[in-house]
C-alpha cells in the first residue's frame, strides 16, 4: 500500500538519502534499524512530507508525493492517511489531553465536537489513559505523554502510522508501556513503519526489516532474512553491536 | 518637496558636531563604568545581606524601575537645589544615569549569579571544592556568560539616555543635532549623522563588551585548566 | 503646594495614561505587521523590518521626538504636539513589540509545528490554534515590562510641550516654587501607575493560560 521509489534527498550538498526504494504491504510492520545519521528519520519524515525530497516518488495507495511544491489539499490528504509520532511527543501544552486529541479531527476532518470526543475517549481507553482525559500534558509522565501522542494520531484514522524513535527519550521503565500499545496496534492489523533501537520489539512484532546506513538501504527483507540470517557484512557488524 | 540633501552642511559644522559627540562619549563611558560598579557592589550586598538589607535594596530597585529617568534627573538637578544640594549638569546626569541603571544592572547581575548558583555550587562542593573556589571558578564564569546579552542591552540604553543631558544644559549629540538643524533648516543631514553616530557607538559597545567577555572566558577557562 | 497644582498634575497623569495607551494599541498593530515582515521568506521585507527596528532601538527617543516635532515641519509635515508624541511613541512600540512577538513565536519548539502539520492542519490553523496561544503566554512578561517602559518614556514628550505628568510638574514648579515636593509627587504618581502593572503580570499569565 505504500511504495517508496528511488528517493534521493540532499541537505545543501549533504546527500542524506541515496536512492531509497522499498514497499510496505498493508498490515505489515516494517522496522527500520541502523546507526545514527543513517537517514531513518529523514525517510520517515519524507513519507508524511514534513521533509521534501529531491527526486523519486512515494505512493500511498493512489496518492503520490513528489519533489517540489505540493498544494495544501494534497498534503492534507496524505497527512490524514499517514499518522506520525515523533520522539518528543509534542503534545500541545496549552490544551488538556482530550482537547489535544480532538483538535485535528475537528479542524481537518470537520467532526462535530461530541463525535470527536467519543472517538477520542475510545482511543484514550485503548492506550490505557481514559482517566487522564482532563489532565494537562505537563502533569503526565513521558510514557503517558507518548501514549497520548499515539492516541492523538490514531484519532485521525490513518491507514498507516509512522513511529520515529518514539521510545528513545523515555526512562527505561516507561518504554514497555509504549511498546505494548504499539504491539497491540500491530496485532489489530495496522500498517506500521517503526524506526527504533528496541531490538526485542523488532524481533517479536516486525514482519519486515530494513537496515540503513549513511543514507542507503544496506539490506531489507523479512525478519528472518535480516535479523536472523543477515547477508551483508555491515548488517552483521551492526547487529553484533546491538543484539 | 524640493528638498535636496547636501552633506556639505555637515562639514561646515563639523567642529560643533564633534564637540557634541565627545560629550556623549564621555557621558556614556563614565555612566557605564560607574553603573556597572554600582550594580556589582549592590548585587553583592544584596546576596550576602540579611532580610532588612535585601528589603531596602528591593525598594530602591522598584523605585528606579517605576519612575522615569527624566523625573529623576529633574529631581536631582532642580529639586535638590532647594535643600542646598547643588549638582552641576554633568554630575546630575551621571548621578541620575548611575542610580537608575545601577539598579537594572544589579538585577541582571544578581539574576545571572543566582541562576547558576544552586546546582553548580552543589556539584562543586560535592567534588570537595572550597566555598569561594566554587564561586569564582564555577559560578562566576557561567554567570558572566549568561549575563552579557542583557548587560549589553542595558549599556545601549545608557548610551541613548545620555540624550537627556540636553535638558540640563549639556550640549551633547542630540541637542547639538537639533540646534544645528534648526539654525540651518537642513534637517535630514544632521539627523542622519546623529542616528549614524548613535548606531555606530552601539555597535562599538557590543563589540568591546563581546571582546571583554571573550577575554574573561579565556582567563576563567585557563584558570580552570590550571586548577585541574 | 496648592490643591490646584496637585489636581493639575493628577489630570496631566491622565494624559500620560492616554497617550501611552493609544501608542500601545496603535503600536501593537504596527508591531504585528513588522513581525510578519521580519519572518517572511522574502529577504527584502526582512531587511525593511530590520532597518526600522534597528533605527528605533538604536537612536534616542528624545532625538526621534525632536525630529518629528521640530524638523518635519521644514519638510511640510506639521504635526501637533500630541500627534508628534503619539507618532514617536507608536513607532517605538512598533519596533520593540515586534521583537517581542517575533521572539515569542520563534521560541516555540519546531516539534509543535511538526506535530500539528502531521495531523493535517493548515498553516493558518496551526498558527491560530497551536502557535499563537503559546506565543501569547510567552510574550506576556516582556510585554508588561514594555508597557511600564512606555509609560515612563511618555515623560520625554514633556520636552516638546505635551502636558503630561512630567510637564505638569515643571509647570507647577514655576507656579509654586516648590521643586522638590512637586517632583517627588510626580515621581510618586508614576510609581502608582507603573508598580501595579508589573505586579499584574503574574495574574494575567495565569488567566490566559
């Protein structure tokens, strides 16, 4: 359902993404691993067009993302289909939790307040935070904030959700609560692309793995192909350091 | 409009302009140095004083924050004369500038030190350093770095405030400019020069202060290196 | 110190408040526009905003007022005392508040823009619903500080003849001959006006948030 083809990106003269191509079938969980600076976050941010790439294209269903300017209406279409959760959760501090979640459904999907609220409460329950609906973001722990961020993204009913190192900024004991939410989401059949260092999660939940280094895809395939029987030397090297 | 800019007028009156510029420069330098000293001393007294001392200093700062410099200046120059305290033009403007900006600088300096103080002091003491070592080698360098931008800002305010000297009969740049432009009916030229001079002085202040900051940082860093 | 004089000064105090308030409101519009200019991608507009701000912040208010009141007539623009003072103070406000506005908006983490964009909100929606509410709260303390500064700066208008608190004080001295007391009272008047405003800062912050 998602196709990335020959994507190249430059930051001025720095070649950040080199000819990236991969496919994401519906219902799959693709985990992207690799050292820092590999371009993992960059390609993710290209998929929801937070970043602009220089050549190639990305197709989501029948919608295409191209280099160069895109109109807001097209962008809106893409962003309602592609959910994105970042490392720094970025809840809106001036709104309470439930308001954070219903803001976009109201403004972008034009949902009525009551419907949006009911929807939001559903997702809050799903991430286990129904009791925090009226809390301020600053009063929640990191793990709780991240789960609210996930609920906020899910409330828009995306077809695919991108997770950008969402547990990297969390205290260790808070990581599992977020990973649990992601695991149950995967089990429900949500298409996900996850950039992470959590190898345990990758091994147990992922269907596909992509290993990136210095802007290129070194190896990609199923979990068995990449994590258990890696073929490239660099993949083996990286995995030996993290597993 | 029929107004043609002729900078020849500037050249004709260059002597007067230079006089005005010199006075502005003098006032600015003296005021900056004295205000800074005042600020440092009062900050020190405030941080090491008891509650009464702190309250008095707070009161002084609040007064300086809430009354205009102009009123303070008139009070010193015109008002004090009635109880036989006669300050001349130069002393009045300097006194007013120092009283007012000294308070602002004290707040800036004190805030800078206090913002670094607690956690850094704990870290230093935990490592076994002595009290005053902690202050000079750890707290002060960091405080100075935090504190320089608002200080530079305040110095520029001092520079611009010297214009009030014209109201107590000192012929500094602003009054010179307005006088010359009135006499010769050439407004743009003189005001442009005036603006340029102030802006150049501001740039110089920023530059010099940044230099001092670099020198101090370097000194502290080498001292720290020597200590280890 | 006659009753009349005190009344005179108090009434002039109203002028102080009036000219400051008008300058602030007018200046706020100018500031919003200037802040917008300084943040667009068009470099020329950025430059215009920058030059304006540097001019206002880098030259004495006194010189600005002298220019507007004494020199502009030579070019054919004759403004009244009140208008001159208002123009000068408005121009001043425009520049300083523009910087406050710009700094407040730019202090909001990029992540907020990202998160809102990712959810599909349009640029306008993001600015109004996510960025501005946060920026306004951040801007309150420096704005209150500026208002105090503005009220004090209005005293400079006394030099071009505006009858506000400071000028009234000097006029009263001529009548009563009691400089010390009069100026002291003028100082107290400014204090009474300014002091509560700075204390107001805390309670306004709570309400808006």
